C-alpha cells in the first residue's frame, strides 16, 4: 500500500481523517490539508470563537471587570488559534486547553474541540485521562468563577455532559474510520486471494491440458514415427507393406488432427464444457488394442471385468490412459516386442491395470523421450486416489501398473 493508492491514510496510532500511518512514513513530509480538512477546521474554529463571545458577554453581565473581560478575550482567542495545531499535536493542545480552562471559562469551546480531536486520533486511555483532567478544571472554574445566571449543580452537570458528548462523538468517529480502513484492507486481501486462486486454477488447468495433450497425441504421433521410420529404412519393402504403412500414417495423422481439434475445442469451450467428442473409458479399451494390432504390434488383452461400463467414467478414463501410454512406450522403446494388457478387479477391491512388454528383439534404436508420460500417469493415479508403478521386468522388458479405487 502506498500514499498514491490511499491518500486517505493519516499518521500512526492517530487514526485521523485518512486512517493509520504506514510503516516508514515517520520523518516524511506530512500530507497537506484537504478541502475537507480546511472546512472542518474552519467550522471548529468559528464554533470556539462563538463560545468565547458568549462566555465574555455572560461575564460582562455577571459584573466582571474590564481587565478580567480583556483577559478572557485574549486567552480565548489564543485558545481558538491553538486549534489549528491540534492535528499535529492533539495531546499537547488538548492538555494545554484543559489547564487554561481552569482560569479562563472562554477556552471551554476550544477545549471541547481539542478533546473531540484527541478522541478521533488517540486510543481510549489517553483520551479518558484528558477528559478527567478537563472535568477537574471545569469543576475548578465553576467554583472560583461561577455564573450567577445558573446554579453550581447545573454548571457541573453541563460541564460533565458536554465533555462526555465530545469524547463519545470523537470515539464514534474514530471507530467508524477504523472500520472503513479494516473493510478496505479486507477488500484488498480478498482481491489478492481471488487473484491467487485464479492463477492457481489457471495453472492446474494448464497442467491438465498438458497431460491430456501428451496422452492423446503421443499415441498417434508414435505410430507416425514408427511407420515413417520403417519406410525410411526399408525402401525396398513389398508394395502391400508400404501401402499398409502409408495407410496407418494417414489414419494416425487424421486421428491426431481430430484429437488436436478436440483439445482446442475444450480450450475454447465455456467452463465445465469438455467438447462434443466422447471421452475414452474402460469400455473403449478393446478399440485401442485393435488399433495397435492394426499398426503391426503383437499385443494381447486379458480383461477380467465382466461389465466395463460399470466402472465410473473418471476411473475408466484413467485406466485407458495407462494402457495407452504403456503401449505407446512399448512401441517406441521396444519395437517388435510382444505386449500384454491385463485388467482385473471389482467393486470395493479396486481396478488394476498392467501393461507389460517383453525384451525387444535385436538392437533397438534409441527414441528420445522426456518421461513426462509416466509423470503424468503418476499424477493421474494420485488424483484418482490410486497409485502407479513402473519399472523393468526380470526378462529385460518393462511394465507399468496402476491400481485405482472402484467404489461399489
């Protein structure tokens, strides 16, 4: 927070018209009075001058000498002038005017204004001390310079009531300004927290989209890479094999384009709309295995789930992605090796899916990989409340295995 953002902030424990002082503000030039400040101070000054005139006229009617009247006028006007310094030294001005009130009743109006300002700027204890001092001085002046037009009891009660009104009004203004400051700070914190929540939501959305793009496109692009590589290294292959590889490349490119359009559609769709294309589930695992077989990979599927449709959509989609990533990695890093997909489990026991591939025959050309697919599957399984494991097998192959909760 800065002065530019909050020009209404005022110094220190003094919660004035512009609120509390900021850290590091001490020693800086004080803010200049606003139009509102000048208006308020002028009205307070005129009120104190009016009290001086009323008190002096009352003293003249009571038979005070010219010297006493002159003393009251001079001291009263000096007290009124002192009010212009009450914003800078609220405690000193209030204490000084309280003491002057013991010898000059004309300073009573200025003392009430100073007490009001002190109650606005200071906490309860110093305000209560000054109010008690002002009450004592008021009692003194009531005894030694009584007003013949009213009784002593009336004068004392009026003094106490006026001091209590000035104190209460100032504390009420202080509380209101503190409330305004607190509400503004709360609004700023709420705005900052909303911004953080929005950033976090955007980050999570980007991570989810990145996982989805990897899972969806890696499968298609791997088919493209494998068959394009086969055509490159076997230019003398029989025409039927070349045609079949070209067909797989064409189909994979078409499917990759469709998947990319689906993801872009999700990005453009309103919140909560995942596009029109159906999401994969456990029931579509057969189609995935058939597609991999058509691409030339030797893979078997052993599913012990009687009704794949009974598995929830979220769990089935995660299981599908595990199988898809496992087969994609097997095709990339162990071309020509046999692969097996096993699915088992039941309601209450959880769903287990495992993809294993044997050791690749012959020498395998290294295919670059970032490992993001396995990291993404670990995150998917953790988000679903399950676990994911992967690593080499004893026969030189590789296996990925996931367990996912299956609520009955």
